C-alpha cells in the first residue's frame, strides 16, 4: 500500500484558507496515501474544520491559496460535486437536514452521479439495509428523510453509511466520533477500517484518542494556530495528548 | 379569487328548491341552429370588451334557457359594479375592454401546429406528450375532442347514474340539476371575477354522482383546459350525492397555450351528507395569464371535501380553495403547492369556515419562490358561534430560493366559538448554502441538488397525487428549476 505511485495520493501543499479576510489555515502540507489513516488533532478553533470544508469546496471557504490534489487533479479549481467525482468525501461535523428526500433515493442518485456501478433496485436496497445494519441503524432509515430528526449519533452513523456506499478514494472525517456511545464507536471504526483495508485513504479529525484506539493511525498531526505544528507516525502524539493535553504535545501554550 | 378578507357567509346555507326542468321551448329554431353542435359550420368570436349584447349573444348561441341568461345578466351587472380587490396582487393592468369574452373555434379559425410558439412545442416535447395530445393542448385540435374524452368515461358509469360531462352539455341535458345548484355556493356577487365568470362562462366540467355511489377511479378531465376556446371562463360544478364518493382530477399537463391573458374560472363543489369529494388539479399556465379562480365547496353533515391544488406558471394567480363546513362532523382538507418563478406573483391559500359543531379542517400549504418570484399564503379559518368542538389546523411552509425571491403569509383567524381548537404553524426557509453544499459534496450538481431540495419540500403534497400527476408535477418543477443556479 505505502508504495503506491504519488499520482494517486491526496496531497495538500502549503494550503492557506481565509474566511472573511482572516487567515484561518496557514500553510498546511500533508500527504495521505491510499490505505493510510492520518489523524488531525488540535484544540477547537485551530482551523481543522475550515481545512476540511475548504478541501471539499464549501462556498464560504473558497478564499484559498496553495494546492490540494488527488493524483494530478487540482481540487481547488473544482466545484464540490467535481471534487466528489475526483474521489473526495467529507463526513461533516454537522450534516444538513434535507426534508422530503429519502436517504436511499439520495444515495442512489449520488452513486449514479459519481459513476459507480448502477445497482438494481433490489440489489441496492439489500446493500443499503446491510450497511445500515452494520452501523447499528434500523433498515427503516433507508426511507427516512436525509438526516431529518436524526439524533447526533444517528447522523454520524448515517455519514459512515454514506461514506461506505459512495466508495471515495479519500475521505476526510470531521469529528465522526462525537456523540457516539462505545458500541457505535466500535462499529464506526470497523466500518471505516474496512474501507481503508480496501484502499481508501482517510484523514480523521478528532479530539480523542478513543477512536484512534480502534482505528490505528499511520500518522498523527497536531494543528495549532492554523498550522501543523507536530507530525509523528503511530500513536505517540495521541498518547502524549491524552496524558498531558496540547501543551505537552506542542511544548508551549497552544493558540487558536 | 375570493372575497377573502370579508368573512361573510355566502348563500350556501340552504339549497334552493329543485326547479322544474326549463325546456328549450322559448328558443326559436333559428337560434338553435347556432347551438353547440356545429362549431365547424358556425364560427363566432365576440367583439372585444363586454356588453349586455355580448352576454345575450353568448347565451343565444348556446341556446340556453331564459333563467341562465338572467343569471348571466345579473353577473354582468355585478361585475360592472364591483371594484377590483384592493389586496393581493396588482390587477390594474388587466384591460377588460381588450378581451374577447367568448370564442367559438372552428377549423377555419384554428391555428396550425406550425403557428404554435416554439417554446410551447419544446415544452410538449420535453413532457413526452404524444403528437395528437400536443395539438389538442396547443389549441389546435377541435373542441369536439373534449367531449370525446367525456363520452369514453361516461359509458363506464352511466348505468349507475353518474353524470360526467361539460357544463354546456349538462345545462342542455340535466338542466334541473344545474339550476338547483348553479351559483348557490359561489353567488354571482361573491367577487368581481366570480361575477365575470357568471356573465360569460363557457365550458367547464359537470360531475354528478348519485346517492350511495362510489366512483373508485378518478374522473379525469385531462386535456380540456384550452385557453384558445373554452378555457378562459370555465364553470365547473361537482355534486356528491348523500354517501357518494368521487375524485375529480383536472390538469393541464403542459403550460396552457393562451392567446388571452385572463383566466377566471369558478368551481362549485357540493358534498351532500356523508359524501366524500376530492378535487385535484395541477395547473401550469403560460407566463402572461392572470389566473383568478374562485373555488368553493359546501360540506354537509359528515361529508369530507378535499382540495389538492398545484399552481405553477401564470403572471398572477389568486386562488383560495374554500370549504364551508355546514353540517355536523363535516371535514375539510386543503393541500396546496405553489411555485412563483421570475416575475410571477402567486397568492394562494385556503379558507375553512366552520359553521356547524364538530367540524374539522386541515390546511397544508407549500410555496416556493425563486428568482424575482413572489409567493404568498393567504388563509382564513373562521369558526362561527355554536360550532362547538370545531378543530382547525393550518400549516404553511415557504421555501425561498435566492436573494430576490419573496414570500408572505397572511393567516386570518376569526373565531367566535370558545369551544374550538385552532392551530397554526408557519415556517419560512431559504434553500440554504449548507443544504446545497451537503448534496453537491456527495456528487450532485448544484442544479440537481436544488431540485432535490425543492422536490423534498413538496413531497408531502406530491404523495397525495395520483401517480401520473405526481410525475407531471415533478417534471414541471424540474423545468421551472432549470438554470436556477450558477
């Protein structure tokens, strides 16, 4: 896995993001290879979510400099749907609710738009049901309107269902572990782990080590003040963080 | 149209006595040959503007009984006296003197398919409507075709006494029923446009389902709103006998081709005790039409009336389907969806008048405004003294797309009985950046995402429609949504 040619990697190269004129992300560079798990940690307000939203092309985070590529494709030139077709997926911290649109209908449409195999109705329904079951969600969620009235935890699990059904090359998961009980956390980690084993590269944004215990990262990055201040392979940084907080990791007071 | 802010009751409380059938004896044979049956031979187009002479001429050419001419003339007098409504859309641009109030087509006068504007043809093509139907919709086909539609359906139900025909035929063949109910739910003086319709009405549907009969398939008048000839001032009357059940569906499956700019229909529904009447319509007018329609129902003891009303297109639409709940336990249900695109003003709503105990009503209204469109909900819930145990629930949701679109809500409540329960809930939402971003981030184009949000928004209404209408409505919305973002 680790020796995949560079053109298949997700590469952020000196990425800057301004929001309302203010520099929130200040020159982030990192490379995620297919099948790798990278964790991005750091206190609230350090630019992690801004980085994720800018990467996906959110219109309020479109004041960007630098480069973000999947292989040779420059993502920053593309609309969100084109970025999705280039293989990027963002599991959102606060997924929008879309009344009147059943989850299954939406996912079939999205699969079609992404050029994935057009499963027959029955095949798709079976797959959908089994994916929901894997995340501990009732089969009835297929017919429920997208995220409408879902609890916080249900939204997160539904995001993983979508992630698995949309089969991206790279996924950014923004606090996918928040609001989950331990059973759900294990299920979510397993669901993501299977994708990684199949070659999807993921960037996990999280505050806690507990997800990483179930989803061992190849690399942990600590973000502070819009920059990546420390990067280290394996769990070392996450462990230090859990024990001593961000000061212990960064060696100075962290800034937002 | 309706005189909505004026909450007075119409003359719907009691039904007039059945009158003996008025024969055609007072018409001369000479007049009769100008009758309804010979449009190819007898072309007629009334001169522009509206006079007593024109009204008399319409009635004479149709070979109508004297009492109908009286109604027409009364309508004319009231039309001339009544002011335009001072609320809602600005109607001052309507030039009543330029309008042809009655046009009877014939082959000689019809347009050829080649004359139909390209954008209308394109619409037909995109809707996948067969050639023959396209011609009919465009006002090219003969008016007779409408009766053919009715006749096919008529055969199926005639044995049970069901009458489903056009109003002109009904007036000739069932004058006693027409006379009994005509103008009883919507009196000529109700509002300026009801008065106008009474004066110059032509065409429209007539449905009568006798006591205890259940018509279990929708009675459909698909292709009959044809602005070129009879569509402008149609008059529809639907009567559910005691314990009867019927579902009347009316729709234009394409923007109605309209050479004139005013559509002022009147629809009267009479739901006798224990009956169940559902009226469904999806209308999509071309963007130069003033669509000012008065729709009202009377529901007697234990009866249920349901209006399902979809409004697209038009320059201005003012339409507030109403139900007067006149008997104990009567129930009203209004579901409406409106979409106002660039330059359009759609003022729609509903009215429920609880005039008897234990009556219930439910109104669900959804409006979408987009571009420079303006959509409004205007509704009235009235509970009269003595209507104990009345329950009313109103829910109106507005979806606004873009910075310039506008939505207004005017919910009027007039409650004169303490022992009643009224609920009102209104939401306004903008198609949000967050929703669009969410959907596009999963691979949908921005246009597709916006369409999905809009379709989701109207889903509660769409699921109440017969399948083919649901499909049509979704297609029409899709067409309205084209080029909406970017």
